[in-house]
C-alpha cells in the first residue's frame, strides 16, 4: 500500500522552494506572535489557549492541510503528468495511500511542531495546553490531508475550494456558528484536546467519542473515494 518512489516524488513536489516557503510562513508567524505575546503579557493560560486555538488550530492547520493535501496530487492532474504515474504497474489505491501518508507527514511537521513550540513559549505547557493543541493538530492533520487530497483529485480548483473551506467554514463558521461546529474537523480535534487537558480552557461542541468516530470515518471515506476517482480517471484516459 506504500510506494517509496511515489512518496519521493510527492515529497519533492511538496517541498520545492516556493511551496516550502508558503508552508513555513504561517508556522513562523505563529511562533513570532507567541514570542511577542509572551513578552508583552507574560505567561497566561487563557491567552495561550486563545492564540493556539484561534490562529493555530482554526487557521494555520487547515491552510497547511490545503497546501499539502491538494499539492500532493492536484498539480499532477492539472498538467497531465499524472498519466505517466498511472501508466506504471502501481495500484491506484497504493498511489492515493502513499500520497496521503506524505500529505499527513508534511501537514503534521508544519503544523503540530510549531504549535508545540508556540505553546511552550506562551505558557510553558501550563495545564497541558501546548500538548493538548499539539495532539489536536496531529489528529486534525490526518483528516485535513485526506479531505484535501480528495478535493485535489476531483477538482481543478481544489486550492480555491480548500481555502474557502479552511477560512470560511473552519475559521469563521466553525468557531462562531453553533450548528456548524458539529461538522467541523476543528471541533472534532478539540474534543481530543479537551481529553488531554481535562480542564475548561479547551472545549468542544462534540464528545470525545463522536469526534474520534467522525475523524476516522471522514479520513477513511475521503481516502477510499479519492482512490475510486483516480481509478475512473485512469479508465477515462485509457478510453
């Protein structure tokens, strides 16, 4: 289910100079703001939770997921180079699964690690806030990578649609509109973070069981459907 050659090509595409600069911009911004906030306000648990939740989990993680998930396959479909990959004796689910693993790894590195660093800067991991949001970023990275990999497979405008989802649904509606929160990867991952802290600084509108089940279901279904779409794309090309 994992092909090293496909993985190497995908890493090379995702971590090219231009894309790497884009991927690194938001994490650096989060860390820089954390340094400034710590210098001005000192160590404060509520401030740390607000910043890691608002800028980190609600904004940075989904945007990085968009870049990594759609970038893992979207450009190859757009420029037609995916035909050369599909002509190799590699199973289509293997291609999707390999690209998903790469997208997850890149999303985790560029979102979870900076979240942990920012959390320790803000309050030294008081009340396990840094660890809780890092865990939330890790589990959210898996679901986001799967969702946006699927989007990159089915649409030529995947980046645009992905950014709309990340900035409008997750960052705005997912944070403000009660009904939308239950259908938000952000809230599902916050349920896991709440379990880590065990306090009231990190809360979610869904239970741990619901959040975990939805994270797994969305990841599995998105990966499966992306494989089916890639299979149909192959058939269309052969016809």
